[in-house]
């Protein structure tokens, strides 16, 4: 390697992308660019028992009209899905799964993963070869990183999957290179210039020939009984594997049969995740602490005697609400049954009553907020207890993170660490404080130097131009999500008109309804909110929804329902374009629906639309209506 580096330094014109010295390019990535997938990277449906698996098999057999067909069972590795593309046999690009349709480019980081070939290991490589698989971290490497993080005072990764995900999205590829990530190929992607394999088993062999690692735990099964036998065999063996698995992925072997089965909106019909049951452990509840959420909801969290469950040490478990504590009859000091549902979420499922000694303490609902110390309240119509103090530090932190999030004001660089320090040091106490920040304020924060401070201030200034719809969503009004915010902004056009609206007027908006209307009215009636909005306006934050050009309202008074998978536009983009042209989207089909836009693999809405006589159009026809043909 050293000799190769010396030769390349002396003759840089001969350095090629596939050279092993290029695995770590050293470049610093400021942004993970979006990458549209050639075909959706879908998630899998789950089954958790032999009975559920047999139901899936019976349903699949009915669709194929065959009693028996070959299946491939593979280890379901607990990692991060990744797509890697090769052009003429040379590594071209890698991307994450993202939302299934669009991922984020992580090429520089994936190139550092040693098992990923930079050149396909065959003499005549295809013009294009996309392989899909799992980036993961072995247990020993995960434990080593955790020990380093704990000894350095950093928050340790919770599990190998989080460690792999965090490592793959590092801005510095050198950091990723030190994390010892691995990659297994497990799924078929796009190809060009090659004969496609006829079966999945054949595809795995092709991947192996090209230089990829494939799951070591796998079997070609002639029928469902062989799958179940293989599943049971590895129920205990999984703990001796070098990596975490939470079940098997069972796939139809024939690629032609897969085409017949197709997919639903979210999952392929030809595959299922055959999960192992939740792992159980017994432990003690040492204490109950109370967490304050963004909307002031007080959530009880059990502090546990650390216990290993499903290969992970667990020391905390949320109890969701106080009704859950009452249902479990849980007390501080109780011995409890802990489960990891789907090997992911720790949950207390029961109390070992016979272990009680009489020293256990009843859990009482706090009278004061654990963050700000003010009185908490409970609405009779809700389960939750809330702190309604808008200046509560715990709420301020979470609200600021929501306000700065991508879907809201999109202030890149205002993440957890920055927000926590800004609130703890009392530099920022509400949304308006963001717009009063100066460079010298940011220099008081850890790791903030000239460039980072300038970048954040630039992002803050840029956020002032966000449309009213984004600002409404950013304010964090209870029950008001992105869709409702779009509707309100489209209806009122200005913050002033929205704040002056009455209950009857709000109630007449079909997409809003009484619950959201009441929440909006209560929010803007608060004196503190009125002061906040005035301050934001004085800072130059936009309070207007952009005017639609004359003639753009071609979909005026039309209601659209979308079903199935859209290929050239996302559902969110389709909804936004419909609204921008005067139309609106509904989640359900009714006699008032103007058009049902039917994409690939439509659901039950299609049949309902046919019964009601609703006009059904394709995605292309919808885009033509918008003038995008």
C-alpha cells in the first residue's frame, strides 16, 4: 500500500477511482445530495409467529395459484439499507434508502467500507449494476466504540444499527473509515447490459462472483416447512453470530413470480420479515422520572436496574402516560418484565407481584413541572398532563428543534447540541431569540468557530423568507401538522388574517375540523403568542403566503385523492401542487371527490372510487392538468 501511494504521488495522472488508496478520499461533505432510486426501496411487512408466516404463505400461494414454490430464507441483519451503483464495473455512487423513493448520497463514506468492491470482480462487467444490501457493524466493533464513547464522556450509541447509521452519515469519511463497517448484498437493483438472473439464489451467486459478501445465514427452501425449520434452528444460534439479527427475511426465489405478485404501496408482496419474538428480561424499577415534551406533555420514564435484553443493555423505558402506570399497577421498587418489541423498543409489560416486599412506593402524578417548577394541568378530554408555561426550558429546547427542522423553517446547523447550549446559557428563550443571535453569542458555544458561526447566521437569515405555511407549522400549534398549516396559509394568506379569524370561519374549512380549529384559536389568543409574532415580524420574518399568479388556479374547487405509488412525483409534492393550483387533497374517497389519481399498485380506494362513480385518472393525466406534461 505504501509503495502504491508513493507511485501515485509521483504520477497523479495514473490515479484511478478504483485504486485502494482512494477508499478514503478525505473530502469533507457539507451536504448529502438527494438520489432518486430507479425503483422504490420498499420496507417489509412483518410476521412474528409461525401462524402469521403460514398466513402470508397461504395468501401468496393463492395469488400465484401454486401450492409449493421455492423460497430463500436469509438473516435479517440489523443494519442500514444501502444502494450501490457501478458503471462499466467501476464504483459510481452509493445512497441510503431515505423515504424509499429518494435517498441521500453517501458515496465517499461507502467507499471506505472494505468489503465493498471498488471494481466488480468479473471480466466483462455490465454497463450498469445496482446492488442493494445492508451496512452493519459487528458486535465486537460496536462494543469497542461504546467503550470509547463512555470513557470520553460522549453519549454512546444505543445499538449496532444506530452506530452503523451514525457512521454512514458522517461528514468526514475518515471517521467512517475508522468505524469498521461491513456490507452484505441481499437485494436486486437496476441493471443494464447483462442477462438478469432468473432466481434470487442465482442473483446471490452473481453478487458473490462480483466480489460482494452475501448473508452467511441463508438457505434455499423447497417449501414453507423448511423455512420454519431453518427459523427455529437459528432462534438460539443468532446470539453466537458476529452481528445482530432480529429474524429472517423470506423471499420468493423466482424473479418472474415476484413480478406477478408485485407490491403494495409500502411493501413487496413477494417477501416478508419473519421476526423472532420480543426478547424478555427481568429487572427492577429504581425510580420514575418525568420528561417534558415539546407541547408540554409530562411523560413518566422508568429508570431501571441495567439489564441485557436481546443483546442490548437497557436502563430506561418510557411508560407513555400515567394511565399506563395505573394499568400495570406499577410501583417504584417493583420487579418487572421488560420486552424489546421487535428487538427495538424496550417496554415494561408486567409487574412480578409475588416479588413485592412492601417497601415499594406508589407513583404519584407530579403537581409541578419538573423543568420549570410551575403547576401542571390536565384537560378532562385528554389522557396527558401538561405544563402550559411557554417559557418552560424543556419545552423551549424541543420547540426550538422543531422550529428549526427541515419541514419547518429549515435552519441547517441548529441541532441538538447548539439548541441545548443556547437554552442552558439563557442566550435564547423563544423562537424570536434565534433572530437576535449575533456572532459573539455563537462564539460562547462549544465547537463554534468563524465558519460555523457564519454558516448558521446565514441559514437563520435565509429562513426569514420561508412561506407562511412553514411558519405556521414551525410554531408548533397542537394538532396542526404540515398539511393543516398548508391549508390555513392557503386560506388566510397572511398571519394577521389567520390570527383574526373566528371559530365559525375556521370551522367551515373542511380540512380543519373542530379540534384543530379550537387549538388554533386557543393558541393565538395567548398574550405571549401575540408578542412573539410581533417580535418575529419586527425581525423581518415573512408573514405572507406567496400569491398565486393569475390563471394558476386551474384546479379551483377540485378535490383529489391519491392511491398507489407515484413514480415521477412524491405524494407531498402532488398535494402541494394541487393546492398551489387551487385544488385540495383528501385522504378518503367520497361522492364529493373530483378525481382519484391512481398510481402503481393502487389500494382499496380504487374500488371505492369505481363504486361511487368518481373519475379515475393516471399520474400522467394529473400532471397534464397541472400543465407539467
